[in-house]
């Protein structure tokens, strides 16, 4: 007899992840919660469902705490989130992450973090930028292992409004907390 697999719909996944139904649908469509199953209930249209245990694993991702400043871009479903290098290697995904964001001060940005429904899915080092028609395109490359470790596998609280925003360093730099390398 096959092993029983518990499934959850987007609405149930949203509840478990404390996100909106729309955001849960994005998570489902990325493949982050495994294969998508079609549930058919008599008299209702088919609905998408995913494995409950994989959604519960996502719910365990910790919220981002201490981190350097970064430019956060909010993405939809990507083609390959199996590993960041695969995601970075896919030209369409890389182009979508680097291109054309509203950014007031691109010269201040050094790290770019791509998120899907609060989940940090890829981290890049910004090596250059250009502005056109009020938007910014970044030149990016893979971030260092140290920086990837800070952001990947973490959740970043969603911000209402923009599809991209500057996330300030936390904790902020002050006399009691100088930047790395300047500690006395």
C-alpha cells in the first residue's frame, strides 16, 4: 500500500506560512513546496495542492535578524529554485532579478536579495548599475558564501507598496555598533 501524503491547498498553505493566499500561490508555483497536485472535488473546479510537510518545512524558515543593508526585489514564481546557482544560471531569472527597478540611490547598494512571498531565494553582489527612464538595471554576480549564508533560507518581512526597496542594515551602525572591520 502506498504511503499516505497529506496535501494542503494555497489557502491552507497561506495560513501555515502566515502569508496571503496570493503569496502562497506564488510559493506553490515556484516549486518550493514540491510537486503540484490537482485536487478534484465533485461540483468544484480543480484546485492546486502541495505536500503539507514541505509547507511546514518552509514555515520553519527563520526571519532575517542581523544583516548588512541590501536591495530587496519581490519576485513572482521563478523557473528553478532547486539551488541558487541553478537559479543564477538561468538567464531569464537573472535578467528578471537585475532589471529595471525603482531605486533612488543605486550607488549605495552592494547586495541584491530576490524574495518570493517573504522567502529570500537568491542573493547577488551588485558590481555596477545603469539608470534609464527612472529605473535601474544592476550588474550582478553571485554573492560571497558569507553573504549568502546571512540571507538564504531566511524570511524578510514584506513591505507594503514597492516591488523593490532598500533594506537598512540591522542593527544600524552607531558608536556602539561600528561597521565590520572598525571594531576597537
